[in-house]
C-alpha cells in the first residue's frame, strides 16, 4: 500500500483559487489526483488549473467556478466534474466567509445568515451531492476545513467561530451516517495561516510578532502546512481516521491562545 498517494482519484476543492484551498489542490495533484479548482471567479480558477497542468501534465486540473451560496451552482460543479473527470473520490469543503468583525451584539441578520449558509449549509449541500456516488462505490473521503476558532470563544469573530463549531458537529454526524459505506469524514482546524482571509490577524508587524511569540513553533502557519494534513486525511494514510477534527496550529491551542 502506498500511503500518501491519490493516483487515479478525482478531488473537488472549493475555495481553491488561492490560499489554503490552492495549496491543498496543488498537493493533491502532486500526489497523482485529478483536481477541480473552484471559487467564485472563473478567471481565477482557470489560472490555477493552468498552472497545475503546466507542472503535472494536461488534464490534471479543470476549473469550474461556483458560488458556495448558490445550490444550483454547486450542483453544476459536481455534475461538471462527473462529466469531465468521473466520479468524485475526495471532497474538500474549504471555502468560507466572514462578513462581520465585532461582537455578536452588532451583527445583522443578513450577516448571520450569510456566515451560516456559506460555512455550514453549503458544506451540507456538497456532501449531499457527492455522497450517493461514494456510497455506490463504497469509498470516499470528505474533508471540511473548520478552524481552531470553533473550539474557543471570541469577542470579534464570534459568529464565524460558532459556524466553525457547527462544522465539527457536522463532521461527527456525517462520520456516523456515512462510515458504514467506507466514507471517511473529517475536519481540519487551522490556526492563523498566512492567507488573505486571515490578513487582519497578521498583517500588522506587531500582530504577527505577538503571534510568533505565542505559538510554540515560533511562526504563523503557511497554506502548505494545511495541505499536508489534507493529503493525510484524503489518502490511504488516513484510512482509519473518521469523525476527527485535526488541529494544525503550531501548538497555539496547547498554550491556550489564538
């Protein structure tokens, strides 16, 4: 058995035109998978797919834009994947949003709904779309990118953290429902990663210096640090891991800080 290999597998990675999602897609392609690059803008997806194909050979990546807030767009994402590459073996729900920064007392109903629709409901939709095919083949891996924020409270990103806590429970429930069909469902909980999404947490030199001091490894994370964890959970290396939330934070939670 080759542990960290995805040769012949088809993987959808949402939010993969940049940051963590792109790093995961590139790692999957390097491990032999054919990957579907997806985010809201087709041009950005095309650019990443072209770069992967240039490095690994034509046909290793395709680009299918889809907004996670649009159920029909997600349905098209899965159907296009199946038509062009074949059945989906690996699903990575990475895309998320956080339109509100501040205490829960100041969040609007619209912002609250957007956070939960994009960060939880969209993941549920995607699993509903790919699970039947995985069940028919009795094999599959589903990864939901949560956050260490789902394990703690916050006075500035509270709604986001509540949604990420919901993702942990979504994973636990799906692991029970799908496990008998040999479908593994797990979460990754990144700490602070150097991405545009988390820019507010590290952009200021003083903020990054404080994080570096707080994190036992002495640095904030890079997207590639999450890609390795995703490859483990998607491949045979993680074949007996199910319903788990894998924290990848450089040790920040051990010290009790974000």
